């Protein structure tokens, strides 16, 4: 039962991690980390000056701090909107501008007075910095699919101009919808908030503290910054035991919101080389001053189900344990505790708050308890959640169409009249990619004699909006316009992650792949070496004939560099062009893949003799021979006596996604194990 619940939670967490809204939130908040750190440091400096003697500088930093935090809602709104628009394949300039207009007009963020002055209302509309981008982006996305709202015919004008003309009517509709909906929602939420706060006032000190912690931390988890959360929750009540802010900063949120010192320590315990420990190294200097932005937004804690439980329970546990210690009189709050600033480092604030080393010692105990609470969740996040390079590849996967579209717009400005037909084809290809996403599928390769699984060929595919998988028919078009770099980059990064996924399941299949010939010999071979040299003799680069025909000497150098780093090389689609064995032999490749067009259809086909002769010559020259396109019993019987090493084709399997390929490896292993026991 326990394992089923854990497995269900893991599946749900994985789906949440790749959700478009959550992915966009994560991108948006990571992009704002420099802003968060700047804002936090400004608060730190302005408060520090307020406690020190440098009063002449205090006014300047206080004003600057007020400006930065006043812009905080707008900055977070624009960042989230930009990445959500990007991932929904919407215009990343026009849509954020629209959302900003809606936010300023439909909420109380800006207050206008009769004398013509305008004031920023820090708490006005803050909750909508997440809700409004989602509402506007998805509404505009839906409206753009309605044909009657399209104003410009795509075939007669540029893609760039057509895209912006088609935004006019959706722009107007979304603005009207926001003006109608969000003021009503805001009024309703204000009424509920007032009723809730009236109910809270009558609760005990302990209940108020618990509600304060839970409410504030839920806001943090949803991406709403702490200062903003205070405006929304309104739960910072005074407690009889001491001034609440000192008590909270010193003994509830030890190191910042959520008990950040416990999380930092847990990340270091988890492992030095992990993604979590890398983020902890970056965040620790700020956690010293109780600034938790890096850990919350970059780890991340925001919208990460693996950290929800400890993020809420750690401060509550600290509050409960500290309440017990203070109520017994072992420790007590110093009468001068109100002078302890929130940014005072841990241990120092513990000592100053209690006037004894016991306060600092108690903080050490709390940090250790917090680390033990966080540690299993850090490990679960490391095993199952998307982070580091996996996130980079996921972002690259869903944004490939947008990157290519930007390149198309630059190409469109430089085209001449003779290339209009090709440009239309390119526009069609970009549209295909914008509404789908790139993925890798794996076609098995088996031994000719035993039919045991040897490895796979990684094949690029496009997943359409309806879930169907299609072959990338547009490769030649992108190559013609010298725009294959985005696709090649995805293939390399995704294959690297998939090989690590195979390794995680203790499988080490040999995997081949190919990329654009020009990219391979010009610059991408170094990226191939960096990615796959750590998988010696497991990865094979398939080189197309056009690669060595165009620049034979350069191809020789690239092949030598790849093989030097344990990366095998193969000639792909041999027999389709001007293939010459004498030239191929000088490349020092390992494998030759016979194109499916060489395969005989039946025993009467003259290609029987050609295929046999070619395979014998290649075998004698020392090449490993792979037959592509094996699809029938005749092919199996015909190949059995030929010097062909591996077979590949639909007879054995259609291309599989990574999960199916791993299951196939597991199935083959079980079959081989049973056969060995017999």
C-alpha cells in the first residue's frame, strides 16, 4: 500500500513538474532571482542603516528599497507572462504588454486621486500576479484558434506581420474580459479576507501563530513573496511570549522562511555533487542573513510537491518545540529583544533574543531537527523531480518552435522573390513545430544470428497537440535555410539525458544518432564529445554521405577526434548516392548501414546479388554491417547467411519512446536470464 501511494504521488509530481503553467512559473521565478536578491539586499542595507549611525544614507536606500518593492508585482507579472506566452507559442512582447495593461486597470495596484497624482498600492491585486497571466494567456491562445478572428491571410504577407494582425481582436476581447471579471473577484476575495481576519482575532496566541505560519508559507509555496504574503494574510499578530517578529525570526523560521538552515544542511548531507547541494552553496551566503529567495525560487520550493510537507511542518515544529522550551522557563526572551533586527545571522540573534548562549544552542538543535525533517524529501526530489539539465532540455524541447520562429523572421526580412515558395514551406514547418514539440524515439537493433537486442537508433520525432507522433518531414527545409542548430542541440541534450536514464536502470545499450552534416563538421562535434565521451563505445554518430563528399579532409579529422574520445562512427544510408568503398575505408569508421532501398523485395529481385556482394566486401574491409528496413520473413531468411551483423526495421519493432525502450530492455534481460538458467 505504501509503495502504491508513493508511486502515485511520484507520477502526479512528475506531471505537475512538466505542466505548462508550473514550468513557466519556474522559468519566470528563476529569471527573477537577480531581482529578488537585489531587493533583499536593498532591504538588508536600508534596515541595517536604520539600526546604525549612517543616517545620512538612510533616506536614499529607504526610497530605493520602496521603489524596488513597489515594482515587485509588475516585475513578477511580466516575467511569468513572458515565459507562459513563450511556452504557449504566443507573442512574447504583445501578450505581456496586454497583461500589464489588464493588471493596472482591473486591480487596485495603481490608485488615482482627484489632484492627478498616482500612488502604488503595494497590496492591490497582488494575488492576481499569477492568476491574471494564466487567464489572459489561455484565453488569447483559445481565441487565436478561432478562424473568424484572423484578419490577415498568411500566404500573402510575412509571418511576422500576419501574427501581429491576428492579435488585434483577441487583444480587445481579453482586455474587456479582465475589466469585467477581476474587479468582481477582487471584491469577493477582500470580503472573504476580512471575514477570515475577524475570525482569527478571537483565536488563541498559539492558533494565531500557526495560522500565520501556514498562511504565509502557502503563499511562498505559490510563488508569492514573503512581504507580499504579509499584505494578503494580515496574520502578523502580537503574542504574549514576546514581540512576534523576533520570536518568528529567531526560533520559528530559523534562517528564513521554512527553516532554510535546515534545508541547506540537508542539501549538503545529501551529496556534494548533487543539483540540490549546488543550489545550497549559492543560497547559503544569503541564508546567513535570513534571505531565502535563492533556495525558494531556484531549488525550487515553489510549486514543488516534494517540499510542500517539510516547508509547512518545519516552522510549525519549531514553533511547537520552542513554545515548550520557553513555557518551562528554560529560556526566555530578553527585554531588549525588540532591538534585534530580522537580518541578524542565526546564533547571534538567538543569543541576543534570549541574552544567553542557551538561545544560540537551542537554534543549533532546531537546525539539526529541521535538517533531518528535510533530508528524505531532498532525496526524493533528487530521485524523481525535474531539475538541472533535465529542466534545461525540457525547456528547450517546448521552446524549439519559438527559437526557430525568431530565426524565420530574420530570414524573411532577407529573402528575395525567387525563394517565396521555399519560404512558404518553411512557414509550414515552423507552424508544425510551434504547435508540437520535439522528442526522441528509439528503434531497436538486433543481432542477425540470435535476434538479441544490441541497441537502438535514436530517431527525431514531433509530438503534435493531439498526441500523435510524426516524422520530422521538415529537416531538409531547415537544413536548406541553415537552421538545424536548434534541432541538433535538442537531439544531443535529450540523448545525453536518456542515456543517463538507461544507466539509472542498469542498462547500457549501444545507441546511434545523426545530426546535420554541416553542424557536425563545423562546430557540434565538440558538443558531441562533451556529451558522450562519458559513455565510451556506447554511442555511435551516423555520418551522412553529404558530410564527407563536401569536405573529406575535415570529416576525417572529426571522425578521428570522435573515436579518440570513445565515440564510434558509422556511415548512414550507404548506397543512396555516390557511395564509394575506397573513400569510406579511408574514414576509419566502425560501421556501415545499408539503406533500405538496397534490400531485395523477394527471391527474384536482382538486388539479391548486389546486397550479398556489398555486404561481403564491407565485411572483408573490417566494417560492422547493419541492415536497415527489415520488415518481412523473406528479409530475415535472406539475411541469415549473409555477413550482416545487425538488423533494424519494423519486423522487430516500431520506434519506442524512452519508457518503452527501457521496458524492452528489461523484458529482453528477463528472457535471456531464463534462457541461461535452462
